[in-house]
């Protein structure tokens, strides 16, 4: 759903029963709206994006629909158009605000974290769980995850660990945080601000969001990640994925045990690709998306993705049988092949 009122362009992701998962139709609609609203003379001074219902902002792309059409053009269209939307979000001139009140994963991360202002609440749940369904952390993860403190981005990308509540603000996943009960009032304040004469600058929006930010969130230094960040940095400082496994094996802590359990459930091929993707990252969002487009295009051709979707979303037995039994089976040539340019000029172009 969308509307323009008093200078505010509002987009509501309206699939609450599906946790507002993005369909190709939603991606196309959102792309069209953002391009229109970002033009001079559109009358839109600020863009606000939120999710319908009480559980999620956006849980990701509609993975089931992609898995149903193996090898069809729909898959290529979906991933290409989703990434073009993510890049658009990252380059908008009009101030862009997302309200992350609930689950924010995968594709939902792409249309939020790549934008200027991201308002979290005590219900925010951020995660990039793609390695668990045979994919790789995408939508620009090779850019934004690698900018997080220490080795946190690599940890999140490989494990799919969830960052919740005020820790999202602490580590820069969100830019602001408010109590979920105050979201409606904040939206009204944004509408009042947009009605003022003249152009609305990003600094004006930032000033308003700063005023509304929850003091408890800004002063919070507690939480699972904050308490374990030093050990996360130690475990994930390595030149190879094998070294990370060895670091974890040589530790007997609550973090190392839980991390090993998470990694053991993931696709070994996905983790190897994600490690190389995130180890150094890319300096721009566009460069990250180009690489991820190559990786995801090829993952859609492999059995791991379909097995991951079966185990997690269809049969729900949580017992996928991956193509490779361990990371030791994955050769350097295989990895390099995934990262190579696509044939027939199919690479993503901005």
C-alpha cells in the first residue's frame, strides 16, 4: 500500500501473514514509487516505509516462489530487480526512513540498512540467515556487514545469529530507536515536519529522529553481542574458514559451542562463499551487489538452495542434506568459479 500526504510518501509492506516477505510485484511497485518520488517537483519531501501487522518489517524475499521456478526467467528477474531496488534505496536524494518494528531479515535488510535512516524498536530482530538455506548473505551484505565493528559482520553472515532490540542501535544496524508504542506518534511528527515550507533536508529529519530516540537505547551497552564481542573477534580473526573452525574447536565456551552448532547446520558451500565474500568486502554498495548477483545466480542453479528451502520451509524437518558434507570438499577452483563474471554480459549494471 502507498500514499502521498502532506509531503510524506508512505509505503506499507502489506503481507502480514507472510511476515511482509517481498514478492516481485512488491519490488517493482516500490521501485516505481521511489523513482517517481525522488524526482524534482514530485511533492514528496520524505519517504517512510513500514511493515503491516505487529510481527515484522520484512522477513526477506519470497523464497518459496523463487524455489518453485528453478531455471525460469522469474528467478533472474527477481534477484536483478531486487538488487536494483537496494541500490536505488542507497542513492535516494529524498530523505528515506524505515521503521524496523519486528523481524527484519534478508530482503528486508536490503530495503532498510542501505537507506539513510533506520528506526528500530524493542521488537527489532535483525538477521542474515541465508547460509542456512543454501544461499549467501546478499542485498549488499558485502558492503554493510563488513562495516560493522570488528569481526561482527563476518560472524553474523556465517552464523545467521540474530541481533535484537537496542543492540541493533549499539552496533549501527539501526540509526535510531524508539519504543514501539511511540511509532504512531513519531509518524505524526514526521508528517508535521514535512508540511513546513521549503525543502526538507536530511539534517532536519535527523534532528527530529534524534529528539525521539529512546534514552534507554542510546545508553544501553548490555546484550549478548556486546558481552561476547571480544571472543567473537578472537574466533573470527582468521585467513581461512578452516582456521575459524579450528578456533571454535579449540574453545569450550558458551559462545563457541553455540556458534559451532549454528555453523554445523549451514551449507558448507554457502559458508565458504560467504567467507570469501565478507572477509574483505567491497568499498561500495554497487560493487557488493554486482558480486552477490553472480553468487546468487549460481546458487539458484545448485541443489543446496532447493534442499535448504525444503528442509526449512516446506517439510520443516530442519535436516537438510547438503551437496558437500564439509568445507574440506570445496576447492579453490569452485569458489573462483562462483565469483567469476557471468556469461553473455549478464552481470548487474548500475
